[in-house]
């Protein structure tokens, strides 16, 4: 569920994500669910990132896997994976997004393969069954809104079989494109937003999403007790992030070259720590 984080930070942000902030985030995503498949949540650059995530999901998970989609949004990933033969439990904190997922699955005649549940990342304990899933994935930053990553780790460890994989794409701390973009506009506070060590407010559709940004190893720290780190890499290291869609439109050939460069090099040391997002793969111990 990409956040298209385009706002100024508030002057004071809380150090923890409280229940009122969680409700703010839920309301924000409910408010955009009806049109989130358009430019707001799935423009051409987001589709490029989504396809890259799909490439990794296809590498990690064999057909017929039973998977949890954490932060399913409107169900684009869940229905795509179900169409490939996977059994998907699709979860989201936004009830309106969950309804969109259920409707999409019904339209694709995949209701039997997609179970849509209104449950946030902090509520995975509500899912029934121990060690029955082959893996879980989360695409385009829902876990940046999770109030307690260690709880997410414990819940995933309970749900996944030994050797089961987590494949997450998470909004990162260091995005060179964003730093240059806001430095050029002299928006100094926006430059610093991702480096905050607490949840910060980000505006969407006149509502607030409470977001915590992470570096890859910082993120993994919450999972290291139950999971082993298998791989991580930057996403949109050289390719522009979703809010610079005009670059793709004006320079499509350069954009393709930058994505090819991303795929070749974004897993290298140093480069894998930067980018608009990072992709991380972990396996259940």
C-alpha cells in the first residue's frame, strides 16, 4: 500500500504510534480506497516497483504456496498471486481496502483462493493456525505503519512453517532522489523527515498517515530472534521514486536503463542500503 508521502511533517511527532494515530492511518486509507488503483496509488512508477516485487515473489515462492498478504490494499498483489495458484490470506487495516480486495477476487473468480480479512499488521495474532503458512509478503510500505515490528515478527513466526519466507518492501530512510528533490525546492524540513527516529505524520487526501521509516538492518533487528536474513536490496536506487512520474513520461528510455541498473546493482554493498524502498527477504528459523 504505497503512501505517496508528499507532505510537510508536523512540528511535533509522537515517539510511539498510539491507537488514535492508528485510527488516523486507517481513516486515510479508507478515504482513498475507491480510486487507489489510479494515479494516487498505482501510477506507472508504482507499477514498476510492483513488478519488481512480483519478480522476487515468483523466485521465492513455489506455485501452490499458502501465503499471508500483509497490507493488501486493493488486492492487486493478492489476486495476481492467487491467479498463479497460491492460496492467499489478504489482510489490511483499512476495511474499505479489504472490501476492494474481496470485490477484485470475486470479479476474477478467485474467491476460493483469496480470503480477505480486515486486520492490521498489529492484529496478525487473529489469524488462526500455527505453522500453516509457507510465507508472507508485504508490498510498498504497509509495515512502515505497524506500531510494533517485534509483535509482527512473533506473529509471523507462529504462522509460518520452519523455513517459510518473509518478503517485504519497506519505505527506506535514505532516498537520494528525494533528498535532491527537496533540497532543490529548499524544503529543509521535508529533507529531514525520513531520518526521524519516531513515527511522523504524512498527509494523504487531507488525512494523516503515521509512518516510521527504516534502514534495512534497523528493520531486520525486530525480526532477528525468529528469522534469518537472506537478502536485502534497494528499490528505486537509480530509478526515480513514484512521485517523480514525469521523469518516466519525458525520458522513457532513460527510465528503462535506470531500472536495469537498479536490478543489476541495487543488491551491492552500500547501494542496498539506499533507495525509495528496500526489499528484504527473511526465512523462519
